[in-house]
C-alpha cells in the first residue's frame, strides 16, 4: 500500500504553477514502533498563511483589505482552475493550507492523493485531530467521497470566513460552517449582517456564496464559473488571472500600431492599455524585435519606468516578466556600455523592489531568477545604488537561492556574480545576513568541485568576505582548503589564481592557524609547493607575483626560522633576481619575505643576499589593481 501511495503521488511532483507549493521529495520509511511503513512528503516551509492573517483580523475585529482579498482569491482560483484542468483535486483546502510566500503572493499546499484520502482509517485520524480543521470539509467529504465540487465548497467556506472575520469569532465561524451542511439559513443571516455592516464586495459574496455552498455537489458551480462571476461580470481584480481573462485577439488597430509604429507609438500603446496584459506582452515582444539602432538607446528613466510599471501591474504573468526582463537587460546593458555621463543606468528604488518581488513570486523559474540577478548586477554598478541594494531583502533572497539551488550551476554563477558586485568597494551597513553567505558559498564550491568558472566566482566572493571580516575563525581551515583546491583545478585562469591567493593572504594575515594550514602538506600537497608552481607559470605577470609575495610575507611573519617552512629553501635569496624592474608594492612584499629569510641564513649567504638586493632595487610606486579594490 505504501508503494502504491507513493506512485499515485508522483504526478504531484510534476506540477508547475507559481501558486502551488510543490512537493520536493517523497520517500517511505519503516516505523518500528507500529511495524508499519510511513510515507513522508517534503514540501516548502512558509511561516505565513492565510489562517494567520484571518486570525489577526479577527482578534482586532477588523475588515480585511478588499484589494488584498481580491488578489489572494484570484491566485487561489488560478491555482485551483489549473489543478482541476489536470483532473487533480486538492481535497484538503483550508486557510492554513494557503501559505503566504510574501505579502501579496500565496500558494496552495498539502495537496492529497486519492490513495491517501480513501484510506478510511488514515483519513479519520487526520479529520478527527481537530474539529476546527474538519469544519472546512464538504458534506460528502465526511463520507470519503471527493470531487472538484468538494474544493468549491471548501473555497466557499474560506471566502465566507474572510468576509465575516470582523464580526464572527473563531468558534462562531466554525459552528456556522458545520451548520451549512444541513441548512442554508445560517448563511442567509450572515450575508444580511455583512450587508448591514457594509462589508466590501458584499454584493458579489451574496450572489456567489449560496451557489458555492450548496449541500448537493451537483448543485454547486464550478471554479470556472466562480472566476467568471468575480473577475468577468463582477468587479474583482487580480493580476494573476488577467492573462486568462484577456486571451481574446488583440484588436487590429492596436496590432497595426504595434507592428508598424515606431518605439514612441509602441510605448504609447503600452501606457494607453495598462490593464491589458496581452497588449503589453505583444508590445514588449515587438520592442525586442526592433534593431538597437532604432530603439533610441540608451533610454531615459521615464521610458524605463513604463516597462517597470507594467511588470509591477502584471507581476503574476511569467511570460510577460521574462520578456520584460529581456528588454530591460537590452536597454540597461546599452546604458552601461555608453561612455557619456548622461547615459548612466536609470535608477529608481521601485525598480529594485519590483525585481525582488517578481523573483519571489516566480521562485521556481530558473530563467527569471538569472535574468533578475543580471539586472541587479547592472544596477549595482552605479555608486548611488549601493545603499538601495542593501535594504532588507536582497541578501536574504541570495541566501535562499544559494541554499535551494546549490546544484543549479547557472543560478549559482549569477548569484555569485551579483555578490561580487554588491561587496566590492562598498561599505556594508548590516553584516548580519552577509555573514551567513560564507557557509553557502563554501557549500556551492563543494557541490561543483570540478567547475573552474564556479571556482573563480566563488574564490572572488570568499576573498571579499574575508576582507570584510564576515568569515568566522572556525571557517578558516575550510576556506584555505577551497582556495588551494581551486588553484589546483585551473592554474591557467589568472583571475581565479589572483583572487584565491588574495584570499589566502587575507586569512594568513589575521590567523596563524590559517597560515599553518597553507604550509602544512595535505592530500593535494603543500600550499608552498603549489605557490612555486604558480610562480613558474605566471612569473611574467606582476599582479600574480605580487599576490604570491603578499602571501609569503604573511606566512614568514609567523616563523622565527622561515627556512624551516616546508619548501622554503626553494624561495631563497638566489631567486631574488626576478624582482628586477618590478613595481614598488611587489618589491615591498618581497622584501618582507627575503628579510625574514636573510635573518635565518648563515653570514656568508647573507652577504650574497645583500648583493642580490642591490641588483633588484626598484622605485616604490604602488600598484592599483585594474578592476579590483586597492589592497592596503
């Protein structure tokens, strides 16, 4: 039976909808206490729920915001219509099973399969656990008979509770729901009270709820009919069902305006029909087809705001968001490439908040997440954007994605690239969320041990985290291991090598233990041996050599006898001639190393060292690392 239950639940793993919380995993375990198999279902966890919102309003005897109610109901109806179209019944619909991913984004969760709900003993346990929870069930569901009409009844109970929570307490509401299974008189009384108290949208509820809460399933209206009564003939508005309601052909006048007009006329059409998502989608697709030399790039902020406003208004429509992000990447990318000061990336705080909200709303769309990170990286290139980007939300979202999508290469690379942009040359206002990033970056590098591009991006972020003091001492050993592992993976990648050695130098500077782990031979060999290999490969690159010397300077500072370091004999005074003609900062780091080595040499060799120093003299001119923050 356990295997059968698992097989019957497999279709639920394939559901793809922005308003349905998906099952991540199903597995069977053996319960030795009762000598039985247990089926375990793993879902996303969400702290908020519709039940908590209703409870809060009930305690305050406050009416729920009608616009918010319409938006949430639209999302629930959209999800149920999707399930019913696939012949899937929720079977357990109630406010506590409508999770709130964000303030304006909900998801149905705890979907149940027929194999579970027809097992009378199991369902009896679940139904009898709490009479309050059982009260949302349709009359026929009490006899373990389920249909799409059972979901309609449960949704009607939810809508009734949302509309009456300001004047009915929890117990009264529960008794009302139970009484409706025998008689509709209680519903008529409550609807009359709602009218007297002027509850928002009472006309719609008064005509709709009696049709949804019919005792006989065959007498109830369908979910499609509910959508029509609320969002077509009624006054309800919700962005998530707008696309479904407006699938009619775009009028010929608008089509010709979009296809034959220039950029100005297309933008005019977008502003003229803001509530028509099919017009917006067609307009954005048309803009994507126009050659760049005809787009009038770079756009001023006013034109960018037109696109951002449309994205905000139709947040739930994934196709529109994907096209809009593609358009913004094209527009803002040109602004970055522009050389004149007037062509900077337009920045508005609403653009950042809109992108974050959209990425949360479509958290299962890899493509949208990657596009969102790319746009935020472009925005972060502007100095004035640093403070806006550090407001609560962005770092937390990156943490969530690195944890949830650690195996998704493209998302991880996009997230690491954005982290670099956010952390480099920026004063971090709140380090609390940033400190948590270190462990997740290490997790990503562990997940992709043979990916050189991932290693390059990860080492860059780990280096910055170490400079910012956002790495705990207990993480130093792991960080050293990852830096050395990344260097061994691809020594020919100059940026990877530079960032990894900078990270090692940063750790060795503040921690003798970190320095110890660099020089002590490990499974892959000693860090000093690796350092020698890197020098031989990049000895003509002053930036790489500078970073090698910087690391050596910090390593030798901990040893009274630098020559006792494993492999240090190969870094003796006779290797000094390569300093000749080098930049001043490089020589400064190298001199620290050789002074330490000189102190440990016998006197005859010390004289030879002095002679070598004279040949290697160079002016002390500091180096500014191109594209990287200046190191002290």
